[in-house]
């Protein structure tokens, strides 16, 4: 049976506030970068049924690696820091089906930001 969306990206936009004990993705600008991804996918003609959907998510519990997003159906997790990283995820993974290894989070705890 065909999927409603070929790929679904969930961007954590959780915000615990400045005084929280743990970090949260929106403190790293995730809401703005999710909006950027959504606009970019639309401009590339990739949005809609049978194609790609960009969604907001609450906490995905990988806060120390944030901001994070996850691509389904593969279940590939990413950390990112700017529009260039989001563009690379879209170009490599979404368009060409190749995960971006330098941004990829594996199942073990990942702390730190991607290197440019």
C-alpha cells in the first residue's frame, strides 16, 4: 500500500524556557529552522500528498543533541544548526535518498554540534 507521504520530517520545537535544567530544541532556533524547511520544500515542489511533509513535534527526548529532527519512514535522526544544514538534509536525504552522515544522530547518546 502506498504511503500518504513519501517522507515525513518532524522538527522538535519544544521550549522548556531559559531557566530549565535541560536544554530544549527551540532555544536553539528549531521553530525558525522548521519554518525554513517547510518553505524550502514547498519552493522545490516537494510538498504534498505522495511527497514530503514537514511537521512540528513536541519533545523528542534527545534534548542534549538538539536541535533535532527525524525523517520517516526511515527513522533517521539529525541534529542541525543552520539553514545550510537543513538544505543539506533536504538535498541529500529527501531528494537523493542519501542520509547526511555528518549530521546524523545514532541510537547512542550524541552530545555536541555538527562540525562545518
